[in-house]
């Protein structure tokens, strides 16, 4: 049985490790198949593919697309995408433009709350084109505004807090259009994290399937055992393929490690059993 970890981040978005370092760590952790799924970018893929060449680890080209659905932010993974697909790349560039606009807004709001220099401060932590709330969080910790990244989010960066700016990401249909154009398999990331009611989750899945969605992340570094079992039942009930990924962001989150994942619960059909998967991966 080989170990699949189909959700991870590098410095191309808000991860701590360079793509090549991520591949090295995944090998050490015994991962057989790793998907690099940076937020809204494929910029890390080439370096990761170079590092993975020669095996034995197999690299899956992926992306974690930010989506606005019903006024909330949902993350949709595209697995096994063509990393050169112009439709996908142009779509993601649009999200980058929103990120840059949002970053300036966040900084403006923080300045109004008495915290200056946040745009430059956050940019100092960015290693690629993506400017994420995580980068703001690092700056705010450095500036002594909160003891940890987690606390920064709670105090400054979530809804109702001084540095919050509403997401205006891709619609579900648009994001799935990009992923499908790139030949990828769309997967709803960490579904338990959105705290949706049963009815709302069913609605999300209905619209996701209608737009060509195929899978749901059942095993996730951010799911408890109960949440995993619940999402396993949801995947079976709705006939969705089941995915597994750590959502690794780096060694600073010691509770999430590459490849350290529960097995998929019984009765789930893994995404890697999908027709065409092994040809692509
Ligand atoms: P963004 O896509 O720029 O809005 O940033 C979202 C990222 O921030 C997520 O992918 C997480 O890595 C991180 N994040 C979100 N909420 C939290 C939280 N409460 N604590 C720590 N990191 C968080
Ligand atoms: Mn992240
Ligand atoms: Mn996510
Ligand atoms: Mn992620």
C-alpha cells in the first residue's frame, strides 16, 4: 500500500519550505505520491518536478484554488492538472491580482487601527508571487501584536476583526472550469473546516457535482477522527471520490507532518483509483 499525501504547500504560496526542500522532506517521511497544492499558483511546480525527477517519489501537479461560495471562502484542490494550461494559469493570475488589491486593503485597515507598515512587513515574508494572510500574520507576530500566528488570525485577520477584508475569489463554476480545462480532478479541500450545516454542505456538493466536481478530502491534517468519519460517510452518500492530504505548511506546525495521515475509512473510493489517475500521476 503506497502512501499518498495529496495536499501540501511550498514557499510559492504560504509554506515554509522551498519546493525542493518539500520533496526531500516528503521522501524522508516515506511519502510515495505527493501533490504540491499551493494556494492559487503553480509557480512551485517546476522546481518540485526537478527535485522529484529520478524518483522514487511521484509528484502530482496540483493547486488549491480560493473560491467564494455563498459569501464564504471555500478551497478547491485541482489534482493532476496540466501545469501549463493557459486557461488555468490566466484564471489564477486573476486571483493574484485580487490578492494584491486585498493586501493593500488589509494594510490600510490595519493602519487605521494603529498598525503601520503592514504591507511592507508582510511582503518581507513573501517568497513568491502570492501574498497571503499568513505573511501578514508573521509580520504582526514580529511586530509584537500577538504571540503566535494563530492568535494574530483570531485578533486581526478574521471576520469582525480590524484587518479583515472579504474574499472575492473565483466562483465555484469558474474555478472548476479552470481545473477541468487543465485536465485536473476537482476536490473539495478540508470540508469540515467550513462548519457548514448538513443542508448547506449538501448544497455545496450538489453545485460542485453539477460543475464537474469529483472528489472530497476525507482525510486531512485539519480533520479530527470524527470529522474524517463524517466526511467518509458524506463521500459515500454523494458518490464522491475520497482524497487524503496533510495540508502541510512547514516544520513550524509540528502537529501536521507530511505523509502522517490516517487511512481512508472503509468503503471510500480513493481519488487515486479514478480512471486515468495513474497515467497522469
Ligand atoms: P489567504 O488565502 O491569504 O486568505 O490565507 C489563508 C491561509 O491562512 C490558510 O491557507 C492558512 O494557511 C492560514 N490560516 C487561515 N486561518 C488560520 C488560523 N486561524 N490560524 C493559522 N493559520 C490560518
Ligand atoms: Mn495556507
Ligand atoms: Mn485550505
Ligand atoms: Mn492548503
